[in-house]
């Protein structure tokens, strides 16, 4: 992914994580990748991003 689109994907995923608050980050990312046709190789990085965002949300609550 190009730098700009990569950042857009990350921001979009962060927003969706805040909205949906998924119980299973890996499944959430797999569905996201499939739905938006993101090229392979980013699943682990995006899963980590979702887990981090959920952690931030839980620490604030």
C-alpha cells in the first residue's frame, strides 16, 4: 500500500474499532480486509492496531 492510503486504512480501522468495539480483533481485521479488498501481509499489523485501540478505550473507561 502507498504511504497515504496505508494511513487512511489505519485511521478508518481505528474509527471502526471505536464504533464497533469488537470482541475478537483478529476476526474483525479479517472481515475488514476481505470487505475492503486490502492486499495481503497487513493482517498482523492491523490486528495489533485494533488491539492497541481497544486497550486505549478500556483504560479510559
